[in-house]
C-alpha cells in the first residue's frame, strides 16, 4: 500500500483490510483500505497515485 504519499499511518491495534487496483500506465493505481476496528462504522480510504 502507498500509505506514505497519502500521509496515512496505521496503529498496531487497528483491524484493516485493503486492496489495490492497477491499470495500464498512464492510468492511476488506486489503493483502497478499510478500517474495520469499529464494525458498525467501517472507514474506507482511497488513494489514487499516477506515474509521470
């Protein structure tokens, strides 16, 4: 996952799942992360990163 460019950090006690959608360049790669720590309120984060 590309957490650094997005400024994300994940605590050790966080329950999460994630996937990445990759496409042919120059289309962006999209990283999707779901924080499942609070099952009633999952948080979804998506970051799209392009290559120059």
